[in-house]
C-alpha cells in the first residue's frame, strides 16, 4: 500500500519538526529510501504523535520479541534530503552524523529530541567539606563530533563551562554530562510547558530532586 506523507511537515520550520529531527538524529535510522524510528513499547505515545503529524494512515509496527515499536517513512527524496542535512554519505548514521544547521530559536526543540532519543535525566552527588550535595544530572550519548557541536549549541541556551566529551566503552560512542546548576537550567529551558516530548522525561525534569539541590551532612 502506498501512503501519502505530509511532506509540508518537513518543509516548514516548527518546534515539532526540529524535535523530530533531534529524535531521529539520536535514535533513528536513515537509509537510501527509508527513515525509521524504533522505541520501547512504553514510549508508544511519541510514535503516535509522529504518526499523527506525518502520516496518520501509516501503521506503527510492534515487535513482540523485542518489546519494541517502529514507525517508517518510505520516501527516497526525503531520505536523500535528510542524509545530506545530517552530513551522511553512507547508511552508517551513528558514525557519520554531524550536528546539523538548526535555527537558534529551535535549538531547544532539537536538543530535546536528542535527549528523548538517547539521553538520561537523573541525579548525582557532590561532596564539599562535611556536606553532601545531591542534584540534577543530564547525560547525552552520541559520536564525538556531534556531541562537541551540541555542547557549543547548549551554551547559546545557557552559558556554562562544561566541555568534556568522554568515551563510553564502545567504539565511537561518547557521552557528555551536565551536573547540578548547568543541568537544572538547561532542562528548565529545553522542557517547556506544551512542548512535544516524552512525558516521562518531561515529568522527570520537573521532579523535586532535579529542580533543586539537596544538601545534607555526611554520616
């Protein structure tokens, strides 16, 4: 069956478009004729939102054995355009992808998509004299070049001094970590009321242990 995609979604700039691009960059696949995003079944909501925006008639496929869902867009012209947008010359997206040109007004949306696709929001501890500080931590995975540029873009959202992009075991897998105030302020900007996002990550960004720093005495 041939499906009619809403290609205007990709032609017109919007927060939703750049969020989708960010999600695709971190947790999607782009081949010569197909674009797809696969996620765990617990996050069905976001695939259904993409489906509604791009092609309501196109089904979401479920893989019972892997407890996952997938949404595909089969369109050669769009695939070619997105591979060029992400500086890809082959189908090895993870190794090749580079941070694309994103208008500054949509940076928070693109980066939120990246976080929802392959980021984590939790807490970390810091120690000073006789006190323990517990506060926000934001971690994002990607290849080194992508994360270096992403980090520079986050400084346009909230000025900070974080620069370390560290290798994470696997070949060409790197991680950047934001802690305490930097993480808290970035999350406040990136996850705003009414934005397209994973609800569980939006809710986590608003948890008390994320929006404030707990201070307690060492045992």
